[in-house]
């Protein structure tokens, strides 16, 4: 069993890896759907969906998918887009009384899609969103959830590869998938760092330092 040193100096087991990751086949299927929705995604990020709501949806989906990197980025991003600390604290519970009904529906629908791996597209939530806000809003929420899930699972797969190198592999993971996906992320990493740091209004050095601090937690908690 893989182990790690605790602060007390004792050697303790790694926690089992429990996050959702990609295999190449599933990644290809998700990528094809996103490619078909490219124009919609551009319109969403240009303001068709309120940026604050978009970020709340993305943070909720990140929490479902267990991606600490994306939770970090979108917590900061959501704050910049006008979400209060109190609203962010409620995201875990998704209390419908704490939000505007339409916002709560959008967030709950996105979470249900992520939890069900986009296999059950019809639901009462989807029907109610369509009745209240139209089919375009329903489809936009799905697109946001898909974009965030794609980013989450890519990052989680990199995490799984790092865990494997440290002796704590994902029991359901495959080396080839992890190597190829991690290679893509590492090759595009410098560009992503520059873009995300600019969006979050911090220096690339600070951004990298904080991401590395998050990555360091892989040894102690991979759930």
C-alpha cells in the first residue's frame, strides 16, 4: 500500500483516489459534443448568460466532479463576477430559498447532468427551465456544465497520473490514458496559466504557486 509522511512524522496510507477521470473513448465523445456546441459556448462566454450565474454553475459542477483546481479558479472567478461569499458558501447545500428561483433551477439542472454523466437529459428540472426561460436557457446550462466537466475530468486525470507516479494510482485508471491526457495538459499549460492568471487578475507566478499548493494536497487527500 502506498504511504505518505504525516506532519507528526508517522507514515500513513494514501487516501484512495475517488475522483472522476477520463479514458480516451469518453474524452473523444465529450469533445465531439463540445465541438458541435462551439458557437453556443462562444455566445455564452460573450454574455448570453450572466457571467455571475455562469460561474456559480461552473463552481457547482466542479464540486460534483471533485476538481480542486477548477474549484479554486472558479471560486476566484465567481467572486470577480459578483458572487458574494455568502452565496458561495451556500453552493454545497444548494438551498432553493437562498437563490433566485431561475438561478437555482439552472444550477440544480447542471449538477444533475454532471452527477448523471449526461446520460439522462430529460428531467423535470429541464422542463421547468424551458417553461420559465425557454429552450435556449436550458441548452446553455447544459453547455456550461459540459465545458466545466471536460475541464474537470482533464485536470482530474492529470491528478491521477501524479498520484500514480507517487505510488497511489487510481484503481480504475489506465496508464496510457493518463499519460496521453497529461501530456496534452502539460503542453498547453503555459498558455493556460497566462490566460487564467490574467482573468483572475493575479501574476502568473502567484497563480502557479497556489496551484502547486493545491497539487501538494494530492499526497494527503485524493478524494
